[in-house]
C-alpha cells in the first residue's frame, strides 16, 4: 500500500510538471495564445476564435477577419505573421473563424454585392458577438479603441460592420477588399492596402478628388499579390504589411 502511494505521488508530480511546461510554451515572448469557441445561442452558431493576449493591461483591441477559405476551416490561424506581430506590440488580438464546414459556399455567380451580402451580414454579426464576449471575459481591455482588420472577403464584412453597427469601432484596416463599399463616416479612420494584381469593383475605392473628401488612406503595394497577404507572404512582404498596419 505504501509503495502504491509512493508511485502515485511520483506520477502526479511529473504529470503536473509536464502541464506547467506546456502552459509556458503557449506564452511565447509574453503573449498567451489560446483558441476558444463561442456559442451564439440566438443564431445557433459556433464561432471559433484565436486569442493573442499580451497580458494584463488596458490594451487596445484588434478583431481580425480572414479571407475566403471555401469552408475548409483553420483560416483564422492563417495570418499568424500579423496577429502575433500586433500582439507583440501590445494589442489584444481576436482572430475569428467565420466559415464553418456546414455553411453554404459563397456564390461564384451573380452580383457579388447582392448574392454575398448575407455572408457579410453573418460576418458582421460574428464580429459584434465576439466583441460582446470580450467585454464579459476581458473587461479591462480598451473598448474605446477597437480596430477591425480583414483580408479579401473578411474585409467585406469589416467594411459592412460600421454601417450595420455604428459607433462600436474607431478604425478599420483593409487588406485588399474588392466588393463592399467603404462606409462614409468621417469619425471612422479607414486605411486600405491594395494588392498589385487584383482591382476592386467600381465604386468600392474612391478615386481622384473623392479620395481626399473620403478621408481614406490608400496604399498601393507594388510587390504584394492578393493571395500573398496571409502566411504565404515572404519575409519582405510580411515586413512591409506589418510596418504599414502598425503605422496606421
């Protein structure tokens, strides 16, 4: 009996040491990384979210929305070069998985602004739900300084959000949105990085004298293609995007 108790204590000791090391390994450079799944009961929808937590403090918040991934999943983790970077600069980052395997695929025919609008509406609702969950779970964060960042289809959701839910966020940064028209709100800071190969639809990006009137900052990236804005980006492309986003 004494021998059994002795070996039990040894097992528990080494087991607890293993768990402790695992917890430490998830806090690289002081950033605690975690994935959670929120449940929006009103919409009967699961919302997976990756959280990059720089630690205690009144941190500004970044909500990230990925580009279209054809419902394969995991796209909310596909921009780690940017989400980790922002967390290392003191931002609390929440990256949302907008697509689920059970969702319908986005239509490839028809007028995008019409046939894809329900998907963007759903994305905007996801963003609002995540913000409200963060308020419950991390009340110390700075909810007066929320920035939305997205790529491609995720930016269409991002651009729609302030129009559907005004006065919630103070800034949006877009990585090559092509479909959804930007909100016309001079109280909202808007910055957009444009790829070298994919033009936006007519009317989405202001041109000529309308650029100054809109107050939107537009940056053309000469060596970054649309599909190179996620973790496929090389070191030079990553650095350029990181520097612009941080400057904004």
